[in-house]
C-alpha cells in the first residue's frame, strides 16, 4: 500500500484512545506476578494428568506437552508482549489496528500449541477458503445460477477484540465437539488452554502495563483459528435458522461472500447473523444484483453469466495502492525480479476471466514498473511468460485439494543457498521418478510427495569468526 508517516503524539494518542476502552482493556499499577500465572497453567496440566509421564525406564519425567508449554518458565528468553498499531490509511480519519507482539511471551507457546492442534479443524469448516485464489477456483466450477441471484459481500467489524471471552469459549467448545466428537479429551484441554491464553494477555504500551479483559489479541498465534472456529459455530446456527439457504457461501476469516436467490434471502441471512452475538456484527455489507468486491477480487455478472450462468471475476485494486514494487536498483539477484513480475502476471491472469480485463491490468502493471525505473525492453522479454488461465486453474485446484487432504507435512530438504547450490536443479533431482509415481503401490508408500527444497543463507564471515571466538571461551 505504501508508507504511512504519523506524528509521534498522534500515534500515542490513538493507542491510548483504544486502550481507554474499559470493556476490552484495563491498566495495571504494577507488573503481573508471573509465578502465579505459570502456576495456573501447571494446574491445567496437572488436573488432566499431562504434567508428568513415565519414561521407558519407569522414571517420572515431564510430559512432552508440559515441556513444550512450560519451556519459557525457567529461561531468561521470556519476553514481555508489546502493544503497537498498524495505521489504516484507507480510513478517514486514519485509525490504528491494534497488534500485540507476543513472540516468546508467557502465552506464546500455549497459543502456538493451540494453533497447531486446531489448524486441521479449519479445513473441515464448510465455508472455509484459503485465499481469494481459492474462491476464484470454486467460482469457475459454479454454473447455472439464476438470473435474479444477488451477491453479498460483508466484513465483520473488529472481529478479534469483539469476541466476548465467555461466549467465545462456549462457541469454540461447540465447534471442536462438532468436528471431533463429544468424548474427545482434546476438547477439554484446548478450551482450558484457550481460556488461559485469553485471560493472561498482559502487555506493555510505553512504560505502562495493560491487561486485555475481552476479545482476542491480534498477534497471538491462535487468534485466527480461534476466530474461525467461533464463526463456524455461528454460521451453523444461522443456517439452522434461515428458511432460504444461500446458493454459495464462503468466508475468509472475517470477510464473507455469498450468492443468494434474492435480496430478501440475503438480507434475512445478515439479520440473523448480526443478532447472534451483540459484539460480532457486519455493520457494513453490500447486497447487489450485478457485482461485489471480496478481498482483491471483483465478482460480477458478465458475458459468462449470460451464456452459462457463471460469474466473472477480475482483479480489484484499492485506490490508495501506491504500487511500491521492488525497485530495480535493489540489491537482489536477477531471478528475484523475474520471479515476482511473472508471479504477478500469473495472479492477474488467474483473477481475470476476461482477456480484455487481463490485457488492461497488464498494461497498467507495465507502466507502473516503468515508473519505478524498470527498463521497458527488459520487461518486454518477461511479458509473455505468464501461464494460460486454464493451466493456472488446474494447478491451484490441485494445490488446494493437496492442502486439505494431505494427512502429514511434506518432506523438506534443507540446504545452504550458495553459488554452487543455486546452479543445481535440486527440486528436479529430488523429484520422485516416474516408475514410482506410475505404480499405485509404490506411490502409496512414498505418499506421492515430492520434497520441498528449503534454502538458508550461509553464515557470514563475521558470524564464523564470532562463533569461533566464543568456542575458545567455553568451559571444559
């Protein structure tokens, strides 16, 4: 979007304005007593017999779960969370999005544990989509829509801080039970840990300590999965209440997109949704007969709708966008510039069902890159390297199906990024040979998984010398 410069006094005043909301935050007179907070987490594990286990020799040792959740308890790496703002320049007046940086804070690893544990449930949510590209793939297969259908686009206002803790935990428990069953011990543990994370969000703004009383802190790892599972329960309640169901409905975190038979049914959906929880509301939403904007995609009734009842899409760009692409004089390798330019062209090609819309935005992209200092002759060499739309649709469809259905993480191959490894086509070398992928039995053994190559930067000369100097002073 661009760089936002805000006077220090205005930034501080905006932060204090939000922190004065006594429903969400309270200011503390002193630093929290961390020992007492750790004790409550230990109690959660003790009550569920998760604090200690017997090893293979019969000794009582800390359980893997306890070691993970309590790993900062006796270490000096424990950090204090910090409250900061990301300015929303598209708002008038400009306001800040509240973020709490909680990396290596007291609630970081319990929140990370919840995120890893509950992430698989997100893929089971019927309305779940991974991105706007996922929506494009799904809409491409949607045909025979009625001519009078309407498009609903809505955004839940300030979702994270507006989820009431007590009711949110009830909704979370209902969601987990819906996906994993009533008698799964995972439910009780996750709800208890989520309650602990929500109730122990302490942070600094300046030199003052604050405690979040309600809502979820943007910045804690479990915030997204918690919010999505809470909303999934609300969506099921809405679906059980309304008479006329949507023809198509998807959600990306707090952004809603739906296609309804008529305006009345869309309005009824929003009325019921906004009356579920008093603080979770879509105050701004659009119900239109022709088009709607969802994330970075404009969905509309175009030529395909007349021919086959399918909706068209094109890339949507905000008027505040400054298009600050990577400048050509940046100290990056040549393939980096080529990669992001071709990737952007592919994104435009996938997002635009119409060739004319794609050509229009491609010309704009070319001119914007030239304005950033790129050589037009070099750009023309890249301008035809994009992939055709049907191939992109097939690749994206395979990718989304792979992410949802894959039971285990992919194999990774870690290597240092050097001039030597850069010349090697490591991904090709590691790809499963055809005689394995062609044999169903062998493919099942190898899970048809091609390894992902992960590059890391080599250690600098200064780092090597520093490491060597430290080793000289290690005690025997």
